[in-house]
């Protein structure tokens, strides 16, 4: 009969385990760690939960000890409820209620020995500490199945009716201390919801089965149960009893890694764009014949080496040894106004040396002035300090050359025009403000 008891209890636990596994297989979400940080405060979690269970109460137990002669299996319905405060992911304290009735049968009683008993338990209250093993093991990331164990101390109210021979006796109701020890598995079937399958052993006072002076100092009864545990509080927060600290750490590391990777990809894309821009500038400033005039401005390509050229890249006329009368060059206030207006109206396309059409009228007047009075002109290109020194030096030189090329195209003497680029090296205002940088981006005209 004892083997029958063992097999039946094991079958009940096996069936409960399979039901729990099926529920887990059907669950769509995993144990939640979203919204938490490693070593984060308790306020990131839901720490209170409630549970209800129902199951079978028996004098026998699956281990077959401390049965005190009551070996025949007597199934009775038991029920329990608890409220729990989670202190850490792996440990919580719960207050539990347990009720129902327990019955046992001694099939071979001695003369005067209790042949059967039935104990009703209107109520019990126990305070237990519960350990969740899966939340302490680094190998269990977001475990669906969480083994647990609990032990506590409480008060048990019971009333026992015994049968000796043909006589039935009922003992007065009494309340005694008892020790519940629970172990089992919890399955994370949804966010903040666990399926609870467990087996509880309860050590009670020796009067529990009505058999005094027995072999054991305390009576023992079992409670195989199944139920549900629900986390209380804000549903947007994860439950602390379903949180694995290592999984939270891994999740935090992964999120930060993804952010850094995204930033790196953005920097790589920006670097590639800058590299492409540099290649374009190099192509625009390429000078195949080496005469000092970029291909895009060179109107006379393939000039032989060593030949002096004008601002358009064309060879200068040969100088004859003639005696010339040097005339004194006088720059009037009106002449300076023409140049100042050209400087004021001079505009280029953004980050390029292309002169905008609005600048042409004032540049035309400068060209006419150079032709009419045979002035010499120095063009000095300047930039702000935005970008690299190499790019700024090239851009300032290129813009000065663009102005020279335009004036030459209008008939000005290229040999009397000097174009130089200074980049950001001669600022006239601070580069710390947008207005200052705008002032520093300029081409200066000097008549002489």
C-alpha cells in the first residue's frame, strides 16, 4: 500500500509539471527585464504579489517517512493563498493561509490503536522565506522554469476525530505551532504571472492525527498543489521575482553596445562623405600642365613647362627691352568706392568657388577700372576656421583665382592681377560666432 501511495503522488506531480510546461510553450512573452538597470533601485520593479493554490492533502508523503502507521492514501481537497513581498530577485517573504482536511487509515491497527482519523483545519497562518534558485544562477537568463524552496513557521488550528475499534472520538479544537516546507517550480507564463506547481510538507503537533505517544515527536502531512501567482502594481514594470540580475546586466550591455555601434556607423558615413568631398576638391584643383592655373580655369591647357602664363593659363607676350616712362599711379576715393562695392557684393556658392551672378555688375566696374587706369590689383582670399586647414587654404586660393579669371575674361591684364589664398590665417573677426565667421569669409581687393 505504501508503494501505491508513492506512485500516486509522483503521478500527480508529473501531470502538474507537464501542464505547466504546456502553458510555458504557449506563452508569447519572456520574463521581462525591460525598463530596468543593473543594480537599479527597487522602484523599477513590482515587488508585491499574491497567489492562490488548490490541491491534495494527505497523511502520506512521496518520501514514505513519518507516516506513523497511516499508510493508506486518503485524498482530500486543500486550498491555500498567500501574499508575498520580494526582497531581491531570489528571495521573498510570504504570509500563507492553508485550509482543508487530512485523513489517514491504519489498515492493521493494534488493539486500542487508532485505526483512522480525520482532522479538519479551519485555518492556519504561516510566515515563510522563499528562495527562487533560477534567479541566482548566471546560466538561467530569463528563465521560464524557476525552481523554488520555502520554509517557515506558523499557527495551525485543527480539530481531530479518531476511530478506535467501533468507537469514534472528537478532540476539542486547538491551535498549535507548525512548520511548512514547500518546494516546486514556477513557470513564467506571462508578464508578472507565474504558474505555481509545488509540494509542501507540514510538521504539526503530535495531537494532529489523534495518536499520542507515537513513534515520531511530530505528525507530518503533505500538500501537493497547483495555482497561480500574480504580481501587483504598475503593469508597465517587470516583477522582481521574475528578474534575473545577470540577464538585466546583459540586456543593459547589449543596448549600450547597439547605441555605440549606431554612433560609429554615423561617424563612418560622415567620414566617407568628407572623403568624397575631398576627392571632388582635388579633382577641381588639378593642374595637369603645371602652370599654376587649375584645369577648370585654364583656357590654354598643355602649356609647355617653364612658360609664364596669365591668370587664364595662357602664355604671356614676350617682353621687349624698351625704355618705358613710369607713370605715377593715383588711386582716387571714387576708385576705392568701386572696389569696396565689389567686395561688398561678392558672393560665392556655399563651400565652392563659383561666383554668383549678382556679383557680376560690380566686378565688371572693377574690370573697367583696371583697363581704363592700368591699375594693378592684389586679390587675397580668406576663410573662417571651419573645416581642415588644407581645405580652407585651397578654397581661399580657388576663390581668389576665380575672381582673377573673371576680371581677365572682361579684358583686364592678367599680369597686373595677383591672386593669393590665406585660408583662416588672417581673421578680421572672431570665429566663435556666426557673424564673425561670415566676416572672415571674404576676398580683399587692393589697388596699386
